[in-house]
C-alpha cells in the first residue's frame, strides 16, 4: 500500500473531513480517518456515526490497500509541510511511513476492518440546488437553532421542499428564522426533514464554491449531498417540527420602517451597557422616532434615538439585543421593517421588498 501526492491536493479534503471527527471518542478508531487506496484514486472517510464526509482524490500509480490513521496527527503533518511539498505515504507492517523531502514520520494505525459502517436507508427523494443558494439560506437561519435544548427537534434545521420551493426554518423557542427560495426545477413532491445542528453547521462550512451544483438526496432517516468530489451524509432528527404557521395568523399593528445601518449601529452601541446575561434593551416607539435604551446591575445606562417611519400609538417593549442584531445583520435591503403583534407576543423583522427572509423574535420583560 503506497502513494505519492502533492500536499495541496491532500490538505483541503483532509481538513474538511477532520472537522467532523470528535476529539474525544468512545471508540478509538473513530479518531482515525479511513483511507481506501486504489490505483487511480484515494478515498478519505471521517465520521462520528451521526455525520460522515467522504472525499475522493485522484492519484497516479498508487498501490491499493486500506488502513486508518490518526486524523489530527495526519492533518497536522500535512498542514506543517512546506507549500508544494510532495508527500510519500507507505504502509510498512503495522505503521504508516510518511516522508517529504527531509521530513520523516511514523504513525501507528488501526486496521480498516474495524472501521464502523455508516448506516443509511434508501434515499427516496432528490433535487438539485446551486451551492451559493443553499449557502445563503443556511447562513440566514443557522444562528437561530437551539443548542442542547430538551426539545431535541429544535437542535436542528427544518428543510421543507414543496415542489419547486425550498424553505429553511430554525428556532430556539425565543426566536425563529425563515428563508424561502425557488428551485430551478419542479420536484413533484412535498417533504419536511430536520437536519441536526452539527450537520447543518458542517454543511454550511463545506459550501465554499458558490457556482457548483449540488445533488441533495434524502429519506426519512438520512440526507446525502454530493459537493464536487465530496459526499456529505447525516442522520436526520427523528421528530416532527412544530407548527410555526400560527404566529402569522394574528393581528398586527402598523409596521415600523427603519434604516438598517442606523438600527444596527444603535443596537451595537446601546448593547454595550446592557445586562451581560440577558442582553436586554428597551424600545420606546413613538411617531417618527425610536428610543433604544439599556441599563445593567452596575447602574450604567445607555440611550440612543433614531428616526423611523411609524403611524400608530406609542409602544414600550423589551428585546434581547443580540437576537435583533442577528436578524438585522442578515437583511439584504437598506431598510428593516419591524411589525409587532397587537398582543405584544412577537415581533417580525423583514424587508420591504422580496421578503424571502423573515425573522421573528419574542419580546422580553425587563
């Protein structure tokens, strides 16, 4: 078992794979990357049994074989070699010998026979989507996912396909992000799945080529996405996402139009003196003006006033400043539109045109 490869050809796919491998494993072999060498290609596999990434790399005149090597040590060796270095990889007895110019390394390895198989059910649905489009939809929703919530269906991202429409939804119970877009072709089906939190974050990180076309296939248990020479797979969250449609079926007061940049900068400044734990700020909304204020247990105070377009009764309401900043930052238009529910239970943040992106945040008592 032997191959020779350029450092740059190996480094990027190895970095992409190692990120899914947990540092602390119950099974030592899961800390390793699986190498399957054929005459003209190398297949690298990394998994934590919930997510798996496979990378295929073309090589010339390799001697076939299979082995697993310590993932992070292998990555660090490749990463710290000089640019353009030629790496020679050879299996000798139960050790892997890696050499490049005057550098020599010897790694203990484990047999590939014990590498666990990633269980997948038959993938029943599929569609194509542009990488840049999926990356944008992920970036506008990921931050709203819960983290280790007992309502485990919130520790993930809901993906809804409705013929030629794609919708991504994320919520932690206090805020909710929704992004919708068109697919280039009709799928002829409607389906909902929940991608786990770690899987959604890793997928977003892998989408570094906005021009590539992705093949997305899924079943009720698994999702598989082909990204150029990578194959990303993940087990889905086995649950039903809560019905968030009810939040749209309520009465609202007049919308508030605010210049996005002015709101973002004011929120950033005022939040400096908010309570570090709850990050609470107060909105005092009057006709044509918004006063944003904050205070903390040390009795520090901050206040800022900005111009708005609003035709309605005065309102005073509290919010988590970070939630508002996350929403406003992800708007593409020049103006933000804030629409409060008449009963004060929720606030919609979106754009005056397009409305592909909606963010809903629950007020807080300060």
